[in-house]
C-alpha cells in the first residue's frame, strides 16, 4: 500500500477545526446569552416598580408637621397627599410609642413601596423627641 491510501481512510483524515473558528463560535454563543439575559432583566419588573414612597414621604412630612416637628395627631391628613389611585399608610415611631394612620400595607403579592426618615416628633406637653416617620405606598 502506498502512503496516500493510509492517509485517506486513516486517523489523519478526521475533520478538525482551527482554534480561531472555535473562539468565534464561542464568542457568538456568549454574546447571544448575554443579550438574552439583558433583555429579560429589562422586561421583568423589579422589586418596586412604582418608586413613589420618597416623594410621598416628603409630602406627608409637610402635611403632618409644623415648623419641622411632626404632630402624631395630624397623621390622618396624610391620606390627602396620596398619589392618585394609590393608598398610603403612615407610622411615626419614637421611644415613647407608635402612632399610625391608614390601613396596614398588604403582605405578599402586592408591590408596596416604603420609605422612612428620622423626624422630630411632638409627644405632648411641649416635649419633642427623635423618631422615625415611615410611609408605605401601594395600589
């Protein structure tokens, strides 16, 4: 047998690809997966999609405070500053107690946005203490 006949049917005749072609194919697959993941992330809603709590917190603070001091008995006014079509719950927490207004936010399955900030709170008889004003906003 001649050497050319062993090359045609032997081990040397198997198909091979160059490393450059394999790298290009790998790059194409990785790019496709990356584009799919980016599109999927942009299409699915995030944890909070309404992001209304921060501006609502500012409006609630203005509605329930005088001179920068929150009056817990003014918390029912917070319902008037709720965004159209949304419900609001407000809570003021101090070391002397909790004060709230509105129904409690729902748990599970409903997108509830929450924001809070420190505030000075009038607890009666001229005493002002530090507390936390918290707002929940949902549909």
